[in-house]
C-alpha cells in the first residue's frame, strides 16, 4: 500500500481537548480512527482514548497482516470499545458514564471500509467532488419516522459509545479506491463550522494533504472564534501520485509481515489499560452482534 496522511488536533476555545485520533498499519492493511469525547458527561477524553486503544489493540491482534473480515472487525471492535467504557465506569462506580463518538476506517487491498457511531464524520473526495460522507446519528440527519416533532436541538445525538443504551453502529458498503482519492475523518469541530462545499474544495485544492489538513483546521478555528470546539481531523490520499510537490507518503512495501506500526499507542494514559482488555466482554460483544444479525436476517426472510 501507499498513502500520504496528516493528522491534526487543536484544543480551540475549550478548557481541554477531548478529541483523540490516530492510525495503525501493517504491510497490507491500514486502520484510521477518530473519537470525540462528549462534553456534558464526565471524562469524555478518557472515553475517546479508550475507544482508540481498544480498536487499535484488536486490530493489532487480528491484522496478520490483513483482517479476514473487515466488516465484522469494525462492528465488533467498536462494540468492544463501548463495553470497555461501560466496564471502566462500572469499576469506578460512576453515576454518569464517559461517552464518545467514533469513526473508523480500514484500507485494505484496494478497498476502503468504514463504520461510525454518533456525529464524527468520514468524507471521501474524488476528482474534486464529494463522493460520499457518513450520515450523523442525530435528529438533523435522521428525521423522525412519520414526520413527528423534532427536539429544539436538532443536532442532539441519537447514539454514542458509553451510553446505557446499546450503540447504533453504521458500517458502510465497501468502496473501491482510485488513485488520488482523498478521505478525511473529522470531529464536529470541523464540519460544524465549515460546510461540505468548503471542505471538499480545500481537500481537492491540489495541495498535498499535509497542507490541506492544517488549512482546514485553521479555518475551523477562525470560524469557531473564541468559543471554538476542539478541532481534530485525519486526512489521507490513497496511492498518491509520484509527482514533485505532492508530499512524502507512507509505503508499506518494505514492512515485514509481522510488523505493526501505530501512532495511537503514543500518549496512552496507562499501558496496563491496553493490556487489560476484557476478553470476556469482547467475546460477549461479538456473540451479541452475531445474534442481532441472525435475528435481523430471520425477520427479513
């Protein structure tokens, strides 16, 4: 694989940065994850970090050097992140649970898969146009069935990780990548103040992603002003053209089969938290997911 990637996270006008992002890759697969810890609940940054750690740890365990079933991995790893957050809150006896949104993408072979929960987004830009983006789990993007009245806050989230109710996880259909495709994962600190047209224009401006990504971050901070939300994004270009000025990319061709590279492990609160993944909870999550899939298939039959 060959891609160029740039990630940036800024605190903005908030007291602390509750966003987390990072990426991992093997010789033949890459994982990109972004989580936005939710204010209004305790320890949003912990929920976001735990989501990244859990998904990355499961990826490291299963990508040898590819994931056998990417869709199943995305669903089970995100659900496992939810279970880890709930377990953390239970262990600490918290009356309110830490919560986070998450978006995760896997690039493998020539295909991109992604999943999300909440309103952290993924954009795909091709040939200067928006090819697709995720739909938020909010009243604004998921109108009420039957046209019933909506809450005053249309951006109110319908789901997230860490909520007492099981999270909704949307897994997109796989996308065949083309040379020059650009993908961006971002928190609502970006898309909440920059419209899709400006995001697409900046991503497809001809600049390398190492310039386009910080440009978007700076625009979001300026537009958000003194009370700007945390601004976080990961932008990448698939098989970037080998042309002067495009930027230096990552080529995994020289990586041995057993090697795992990651930016997510840096800055972890505790290495023991990564080592202490609740395997029983993970297996229960996978079993619950499989049972839900079976019931859904039975209803459709």
